């Protein structure tokens, strides 16, 4: 039985983290798990492409969106800690 590459959860966490970045960078706590999940799925799908079904490019895009959200939230969190 093949596993699904479910990108929906990663996109949802990333988008909510973009919305939470204005609240002292607290979106970091949503963007970090999204990036970790996306990174693990991309690694697993790269190592065993026959075990997964779904759009691999969409998962790579979700990983990129999560990384951008993580960077923006991290910078804003550091800015708030500094001031």
C-alpha cells in the first residue's frame, strides 16, 4: 500500500504562521513543525519513490513555503527579543 504525500497540513500550518508573525514571531512554533514534516516527507519520497503517491513537486513547494515562513517568523522573533 502506497503512502500519500499530504501537503495540505503543511500549507495550512505555513499560512497560519504567516498570519501569526505579527504577534511577536509566534508563528515560528507553527512553521518549524511544518518544515520538519515537509523535509522528512521529501527525504522519504526521494529514498523510496515507489512507496509514495502524490505530487512530489507540490511537497517540495510546501517545504519551500514552510522555510520562508520559518525565516520570516524567526527574524521577527529575534527582532522582538532584541527590543
